[in-house]
């Protein structure tokens, strides 16, 4: 393999430590949002088997995390999967990984914008404000929640422009509050909940059908999505190994929180209550456990989580596009580094503008619950594809370890390969079930063709953009698959 150094490009300012990376990754994963909203959505698919599906989904994600960590050790780069897949497999698939991560995150930002607005409108209702300027406030209205959420998106984008250090400090404060509230309420719910604990909650074989299992797993993958945000700022940490540590710490923490939350929800709420409250699930959970004003604390935690994940979504996306721009696979505007802040400031602002546009376009789906379901399904499929390709890149890059050290080979090659196969199989099976579930197309979260065409459009647009980058921009990336690494003049040849 050719390990000659790639060309250098604009450098980002190194200012982060391990805890900063954990704060960014944890905020991007948004445990409180995933518990408050994702558990209800997932329960609508798998019933009272949330602990089982969360544990089962963790297994392939752990293999993916190992692949990210090992690849980051030999080649830290803000583009991470985009660079690693392009180098080890093919530049076309590498570009696709970078592209689908961008479009998936922009869709996620649009979804989280509405979730943030919903949490704020719910809080207003808790405070007794039910009408504003003659308009009845509705936390289930996509139009109202998006309008409020866009104001927050603008504010957090401006904060992200000033630097990841500033953002990490803000997110650390928000996370501390979120987790104190989450641990307190979930712990209390587990102890006092009226529904008996059952070991069947941990039995994946009791899930109603194979399609429910597949969809539940991809919804759970979506909940874990975001731990790799630590790797997108690996050029801004003082020690690149901190990015790997931050990603793994975040992932294990998320598993613990998801198990705690799923058990607590099932102890307190019935299956119908779990599946029926959607974006208002955490508020309903709080109301069942406490009286005002304490009952509003989980809702405040949800709002803080949504705000933090908005900012954490902007940051890694801007860094990924920064890396692609250095290679001329995207335009030069994305790699302009602010002399004042040492960040891709203009690119960060543009990400916020794109997310605002997509949030406005999502108004074609009037109910917030339907918009959430459509977004989560689409993002889950493309994220599974991105993870699988990155894991395969690790398996190819470190395949020689199978001959040199079989223990290292199992960790570096076999486990990532199995993780990739499982995620690709899940995505393919779910796509087929969407295709066969209906015979017509309509813009609805209940329409299988719409749910399938949305991720397919994301993937197809990636190949169109790749063709433009190769033949119009004439990016050197498509000749070597190597990305520009401004801060690592010499790549390491081995993973150990």
C-alpha cells in the first residue's frame, strides 16, 4: 500500500482535550433526545423489548467503533470515513461515505430543529402559555415547532463558528444537567414504576416479526449514531488518541443510558403509552413520576439535549466538508479557515443555512411524529451503509494482521467484517420490506416507497456529486483515494 504523505492543506487550531471530545460526541449522540423520543418510536415497532433491541444493536456498533479507533490511530483526519474508505476500497465509495454523512446530518438537524421547537412549546404549555398572538400553540405541529427551532439553530450555529472549544464548554454544562435529571428520573421510575419487571424485555426472539426486528435495529443504530463525532475533530485535539478514547467512552455511556431509560420507561408506561406519545414521551414520563414544577425537569433536559445536538451536528458536518474541500471534491468555500477563530466559519454558517432550508421543506409532512419517523428511517439506512463501508475499509487495510497475529486479526478484520455484513443485511432487508409493503407512492411516513426512496435519493445524489468532483473539479482524490492531512506529515504504517 502506498503510504507516501498526502499534500498539506489549511490547518485547524488544536484546542481540545479528552473531555471536550466526549462532550462533543455525547452531545451529537443526544442520549436524552434518543430516550425521550427514540424509545417511543422504537417501541411502536418492537413493543416491550427495548432493552433487547438496544443491546443487540450495540454489538455491530461496537465493531464499528473498533474500526474507527484503529483507523484513527494510523490516519487521523477530519474526513475520517471519507478518507479511510477512499484509501482502502475505492474513492467513489469513500466520497459516498462523506456525502451521505453530510446529507444525513443535515436531515438530522432539520429533525432536531423541530424537536427543539416542540420541547420549547411544551415548556411554554407547562408554564401556562397556550396561545400566542391568538394562535393556539401545538407541540405536535411541524410548522410551529420548526419556526421556533430555527431560531435556536441560528443561535447555536453562531456559537459553533467561534470554535469547538467554546461549543464543548457549553455542551459540557448542558450534558451535566441532562444526565443528572435523566439518572434521577429513570432511577426513580425503575424503583417505583407500576409495571412488573420482566426478563422477556431482553428476549430478541419475542419481537413480533423479522421486519420489526430489522426496523428496530436500524432505529437503534440511529440512536447510537453520533459517537464518531469525536473523530471529526481529531485534527483539533492535542493528542489524536483522545479522539478514539472519547468515541469509545461515549458509546459505552450511551449503552448504559439507553438500557436505564428503556427499563425505566417500561416500568412506568404501558406499551400503548410508550408508542402513543412520540415527541411528547419524556414529558409524559415526567408527569407520571412527579408533580409540577419538578415534572418539567425532564422536558428541560430534552430541550437542552436537542440544543446541544443541534450544535454538535453542525460541528462534525462542517469538519467533514472541510476535509472534502481540501481535496477539491467540494468547493473551496468549505475549507476557508477563519483567521480569528481557527475554524471553518463560513462553512459552518452554510451548514446552518442548509439545515434551515431542509427544515422548511419538511413542512410538507404536517405532523411532527410522521416527520420524525420518516427522517429516522431514512437516516438509519444511510448511516448503516456508511458504518458498514468504514468497517470494511478497516478489514481491508489491516488484513495482514490475520497472518501476523490472529488475536489482532480477529479484532481488526473479523469483527468489523461481521459488523459490516450485519448492517448491510439489515438495511437491505428493511429496504425490501418497504418496497413490498405498498403499490403506490405518497409523501407519508406510513408509505413504504416514500421511506425507501428517501435514502435511495441520498445515495444517488452522492454518485452524481462524485462524478462532478472527478470530471469537473478534477479532484486528485479520485486518483489515489488519499485525503489531504494538514497536521500529520507522516502516516503510520501499522496499527499497533
